[in-house]
């Protein structure tokens, strides 16, 4: 195969971006090797025709130099040069989409006495761009620091300039804001990581950090205020007042935060709710649902125009858990389009079936799931569980029995599912099998079976199993 490294970077570009890259290569100022255009054209055609995996070096050489003997070293050098041009193109594209960074670069380049008018115009433009920034992120504070630090440095070089000492505190303030917010962002990341696994190294905060943060000069820095509440939540999760304080702080500071920071902090609040739910505090389902609604209302659910399957399913699960059926149905219809294209229809179908099961619309569940083949093992497992519970509710014992047996065989043969997860699902199937024969059993036996389910470490659909046992018990007289 010809230059996997080069083809992989070209493959990440859309057709529009590859067209722009070709224009980039056509510039004599940027590219003094016409052969790179020929090499790009050959590579681009293979990518468009989906034949790039079969593209051989000799084929490429023949397209470039049909009358010359093959020279492997020369072709490798061309591929390397084109790869470097692609990297420069990506850098230039990113730069063109960041006018603030471009303006700050120009500010440094125009620090010549004869370019004073140009410099004044650029600094005015920088201030205008900063005023337009949506929310105060770490990048915002860094840009403010660079602006004012450049001004201070210029004043230091000019002995006739006045006010040098007065220019330093502003640069220093924004440097502090950048450092403190970036430090807290890293610290929060470490706290989240160590909450789920052991971290070999800790992110340390210097002595006096919190005292310094509490000083009056940072009282009105939104990101620092919110991060302080986030840290309180993560360090003392047992203090539930801290969670309420975080939600209040997010509501107060929302319009002053960058969308990425606001999204991150709201999802930390959602993780806190999940922690409490896992501790048995089911009232946090409503809190989690309210957090998800806030995320949607504030327009921060999507990341780069996309929605992950995990978040989509979590919202559906939590919404169904608090009985918000109509809201969830509208959510599925409105937001399924933002899921990854490859799994979009599977995710939409599965979550709609999940909704219909909660609504006891069992015929719709069967209609959606009986004839659907899922490629993703997560959807396979989830859909089989929903079907098992649906057949149980419909009292279709023979169909249910057959599905349990086929599901058990699937679990044993599957090489992707972990042993622990297999054991969890096989235990669940055993519980359902026993549940099917509990009619007419004494309450004492039901209580013993209930205790067995409660004692299991497997959380798989424990709630549904317990509800079915309690229903049978309520109908049993002895």
C-alpha cells in the first residue's frame, strides 16, 4: 500500500477541504514543487473511488512519471513533502478560523515606530474581538494577558513612554486568572479521574492556593467562582448542600461562561447525581433530569454539532425513570438526527422501544424490535432484555422461554462480552426463569427469592425483578 501516513491525513479531510488543499498547493508562494499537485491528484482520486487500500507505489509512480524508471527514494520524499504540506494546510485553516490569535500575532509583528497607526488599528480590533467573545474561558484570560503583556513590554522598551508601571497590574491580573482557572481545570480533571480509578501521580495545589483564590480581586471572575463549587462537590460529595450551591452558581454565571466550560460543569453536576443514585438515593433521578433539561435549554447539549449515544441514552433512561414520557418522545424525535450516522437508526429504534415499554405499549415494542438486527453488542443486549420483559408482561411463556434459551447461547458463544458481564446477564436470565414459575408460591418463598435478588451484586434490571415479585406477593394470600 502506498504511504499509509499520507493517505490517513488526507482521509480526515472532507471533499471540500481537499479541494481547498489543492488550491493551497497551486500557490507558487506556498509550494514550489508542481509534482506534489500530481501526487495529490492521484491520492485524492483513490480516496474518492475508495480504492486507496489497493493503491501501490508503482501505480502512483506511473501516474506521475510514466516514462521514467521507478525511484522509491524519490517517491518517498514526495510523499513526505506532501504530508508536511497537508500539516501546514491544517495549521493555516485553524489559524484562519481564529481571528483573535491572528490579531495577537500581528500585534507583536507591528511593534515598529513607523507602523504605529497599523498597530493602533490592530489593538482596537483585538479589543473588539475580545468584547465579542462568548464567555470568559481560560483562552479568554490568556488572550487578555497577551494583549496587555505586549503593551507593557512595548512600553518597557520605549524610555519616553509613560505609564509603564500602570500597565503591569492589568497584565498580571489576567495572567493570574489564566493560571488559576487552568490549574483548577487540571485539578478537577484529576479529581474526576481518581474517582473512578487509581492515579499514579497527583495534581497538587500549592500552599495558600485557596486563600489566594479568596482574595477580593477574583471575586467577580466567573470561571473561578464555578470551579470552586465544582471542587467542593467532588471533594465532599456527602455534603449535598454543595451540589445545590453548584447549581445556583451555574445558573448565576451561565451567561459569563464559555459554552465548553458550562457544558463540562453541568455534566459534572450530572455525574454527582449518578453517584447519589448509585448510593440508593433515587430522588436524585429528578435532579439529574432537571440538569439534562438545563443543558438542553442553554444550547450546550451538542458538541461540534454532534450528540454521543451514551448521553442520548442516559437522558432517555433518566427521563423514563421520572415518568416524563411525552418529553422523552419529543426528545428522541428532535435529537436522534445529531447522533453518529452509523448508529443513528439503531439508537433511535432502541430508545423508542424502551419508551414504549415504559408506556406499556407492548405491541409497538415488538413491532420495533422483533425484526431489527443490531451490530453493536450494547444494543443487542439491551433489546433482548426489553423483549424478555415484554414477553413476560404479555404472558407469552413459550416465546419467552425460547428467547431466554437463545439469549443464553448467544452469551456463551460471544467472545466480545466480558466474563463478568456474561455472568451478570446469565444470573438475570435465571431470575426471570424462576420468576415465570412463582405463581401460587407462598409469601415466605417469595420473600426468600426477593432477598436473593437484593443480595446479588448484579444490578441488571434488579428494580424490574423486584417489582414483579412484589406484584406476585400482593396477589398471594398465604
